[in-house]
């Protein structure tokens, strides 16, 4: 394995932020520092739209650091580099050593150079020419292809010189915490963790609400949601998870409302509870994992009824996605295996035999009048919430 002296991180969109750029950069740096804490001591600093991550002592595990960094929003590329002195002899020696650790026989390459230090005697094209020639002289079985190379040797001349052949893809998006806070309604399924991930990717901090129907749903079902939140937190950062008891409300709905409206009414009450929690914690919007037509409670008519229950905006990032596309993302972010564990959710117990696929809002509002004590029940459920900080 090639040695890594330090890691350079490149960010895309943030660099375009004009006057607000320092704000975004500072948040990104804070996020990187707090996440790297788990894998050792590092120095994290920035200069010229690049973040430098350097190990401070033996506890700093660079391979583990790469894994952590790949999940931090706001980073576009991750470059594990070898540093050397700022002269062509050292740069060429280092580049050849890097290439020797790769399988180069019969492969094509090119050199890309960036000269941040304008005092360096060669400019970028000259560095490419000179280094390309020296690599060919080293007889590693390489030939040049500047259009479609199999290997790219990168050189950056900054305070020191940096050489790297590997450019890993970052998670993209914006640093979490630069775009306010929203509340994800988190079930144990495949969809809602993906929905949360997608909104967090745009820099939004997540608060999560989960409805639990003890004793109809088991402790294992609750554990599963905590596990999902933990997996999401690797991308989304710290998540405060509110576990709200929902059994009394569900039983009340089942007793008093028409069976074919159960799911939509249940969903409307969930939204109202999530809205109240959001108002209290300063969350600006709700997020759900709904997608048009996926199930009876997600037809256009059902979504209209659900949406109408609250005044807060509701974001549904999966709205136009097929299940297959959602599954692909959930596998990529590592929540899929947990999501498919077979523990019942509060929505899968008490499922009506013939749910209305085209519910009428006025009929639902009429039906909900039977729930005379619903306001008190909502406040009671919220007062009994269990709050966990998931990191
Ligand atoms: P998911 O994979 O998110 O469970 P699903 O297809 O099972 O999706 P539904 O059960 O119809 O969807 O739920 C739709 C959305 O309602 C979920 O994506 C989630 O945002 C919210 N939701 C459902 N059940 C719960 C719950 N027990 N706690 C919190 N939110 C829930
Ligand atoms: Mg579900």
C-alpha cells in the first residue's frame, strides 16, 4: 500500500459562495474535525480552497480517516498525497516511487500539475513536460495518453510539493449545518433514511421523529430505527431522535374512524405531532420518504390529504423516484441491510383491508371530528417522548 503523508480535500460548490464562502468553509472544517475525532488526532486547516488533513501522532489512522472523509458532505474530491521538497528532482523521485507501488506495465498515463506557489521556477505546463519525461525515463512500462490516461500523476506545488495518483470521490453536497434544520419522519423502512440523507446532503441538519406502538411493535423495531439513525449519522452528522409513543392515538383512531381511512388519518396525526416537535426545536420543515403511487397512502389524492394536515412545509425528496432507484441509494449509504430486517412498523400493524386510494379531504376532516380528545392526546404523546442523541 502506498504511504499517505496527508490528505488534501477539494470542495466544489462552496468555492462559488462569494462573500459567504468563509462561513461555509468554517462549517466544513468543524464537521471534518468532529468526525475525525473518532479515528485519531489530526490537524485540519485550509488554504486556497483546499483542506489539509495531517496526522498529529501515531493514533491517527489515515485509512480510517479516508473512510470517514468519504461520508462528509461538502467534499468533492479526496486526495491521499505524498509530500516532498519543492524541486523537480524530489518531485520526480516521489512520483516514480508512487508509480512503483502501482501495476504500471503496459498502462497509459499523464501528468497534471498545479502551481499555487508562483515563485516555483517552472509553470504548470513545464512541470507536466519535465515530469512526464522523467517518468518515461524510469522505464516503468508506461506510455503517454493525455486524453484518456489510465493513471494520472498529480503534482501540486504549494508550501511544499504534493504528489498523488489517486483521487477519491467525496460525498458532494453542502456542509451539514449551512442550510438550517428539518425534521425527518423516520420509519424502519427503506425510504425514509434515504429521504433524510438527500436533504442532509444539501447542508440541512436533521432532527428525527419516530412513532412507536409499544406493545404492538417490539423493542427490536425501536432498536432498528436507532441503528438506522446511527448509520445515517455517518453522513448527516449528529441526529436528535425523538421516539414518540403512538399506541393510544392509533387505538383511538381505530375505534372511532372508518376503517378505509385509517392510514391517511394516522399519517395526518403523525405530521401534526412532527410539526409540533419541529416548532419547539426550531426545525423549518418536515421530510418524508413518500413517493407518488408507491402504496395506497401515497396516491396523489392521499398526499394532498396528508399535506393539508400541517402548516409547515413538507419536503419529499423521493417523490418522483422508483423503488429500485431508492434501493440503489440505500445500498450505497449502508442503510439497506438494516431497513430490510423484518420488524413490524406501527403502520404495518392495523392495516385496513381496503384502504381508500382516492380519499376526499372533506370526508377525512369530517371523520376526524370523532377524535374529540386528539389535541390532548397529541400533547400527551409528545410529553412522553424519549429523546436520544445519535452520533
Ligand atoms: P419507509 O421505507 O420510509 O418506511 P414506506 O414505503 O414504508 O416507506 P409508509 O409506511 O407509507 O412508507 O410511510 C410513508 C412515510 O411516512 C415514511 O417514509 C416516513 O417518512 C413516514 N412514516 C411512516 N411510518 C413512520 C413511523 N413509524 N415513524 C415515523 N415516520 C413514519
Ligand atoms: Mg414504512
